[in-house]
C-alpha cells in the first residue's frame, strides 16, 4: 500500500496539468494561480508534500478535497453505499455461477457442452466492460425497456427498485469475472479428476454428482479461491467504468470526477482505499486455505 501511495502520488504530481490553474479559471493571472498554489501547498517540494500526506493518512485523515473543500473521508462515505451494493450484487452471484460453469465444463470435457461453455467464457472475457454495458443497455433498457437506463436507487427506497437498477450494471461488471473464475475452475477440476483417488471413488460405485461436489470440487477449491481474490482487482477497475456508464454515484464516479479536476487528495485517498480492500480480500483468501485444505499450515 505504501508503494501504491508513492506511485499514485508521483504519477499525479509529475503529469501535465495544474489544479491551481483549473480552480483559478482561464481568465486568472499568473499571480492568482501562484497564490492558489501556495495556499494548497503545491509549491512545496514533492518529498515534503508526500511526507505530509503520509503523516495525515497515518492519523486517519485522507486530506481535504481541493474543489469541494470537504474531507475526503466524508466524500467517500457519501459514495460508498452504491459501490458496495454493486460489488456485492456482482461478486456473490458471479462466483457461484462461474464455479457451476467450470464444474459443468470439466464434467463434460471434450464434448459439445464443454466447447460451447468455453466459447461463451472466452467471448465474455474478451469483451470490454463498456462494450458489454452499451450492448445490454441497448437491448434490455432501450428496446425491451425491462430495466432503467441509468441511475441508482438506495436500499432504503425499496428492495425492488434497488435490485432493478443494479441488474444491468451487475451483469456488465460480472461477465469478465465469471469468465475468469470459470476457466480456472475448469482447469483445476480437470487436474483433480485425473487423480487416482477419483478413479477409486468411481470404482466404489459413488455417483457422478457426489464425486464432483464432495471429492473433486473440494480439492480444486484452493486455486479457485485464489483467482476469486485476484479477480477483485478486475472488479475494482471495472467499477470505475461501470459507474460512469450507468451514472451510479459511487466511488468509481468520484474517482473519474476527481481525475477530470485533478483533485489530488480525492484521487490519492480513494486509490489507497481500493488498495486496502484488495490487500484485505487477498489476506482473507489466503487464510481461507486452512478451511479448504487441512494440509495447509501457517
């Protein structure tokens, strides 16, 4: 996370553009722009600016937005519900569907079902998020009018509108995630199904479903859990595009707006939060190996 903070800080401050000039406006004089730079501390050396920011972060302070003059923490709390809702609506169904597809493809390896599922998986994995989103909006929102085109309805306004507004963004965000997990699940299952103990289980007369779910899937779960954790990075990056596409007022939209304004504290704060989520999710995945595989010891 320290490395992420350093890289983001340097990318923002070394790239072209000056937030002081954006704040001052096109008609501002050089003296006015320089005055804003001094007030914001942008005239200080980069090392000093980075050190001050890290000290604030260590105290739980992500800084103050240059444009809204509000604490970054407050802005994040205002936007966290839509992003968290979209992530949960996407993550849980996507993982369950992907594992089911992977198991079904592995159980019928080399057959038409396997080839068909893998073709669909590759198409989903190869389609950019914005292309998938526009296609879904065109078909289901504009032509069929089953779902709203854009927007977000909080859970407090009712479960029906809440789900209705999140279905298309959830599918858009989750297709690539499903494809990634399904491919790994299939590969891991094929490796396990070739083991001797699976042949022994078949010779004992165990049913196909029992072998797949109780024996094979359990032993193939570690690679699947790993890719689920790694795939969170795909979700985080996809949230930015998906929320912009569907006009969802979440943290992804907040990042896009901050980048357009070169609002350094907001970009740095939200990026650091996303990094923390990614690190914590992967830590939880690593710890889950104990439950998935008793041979693992820490």
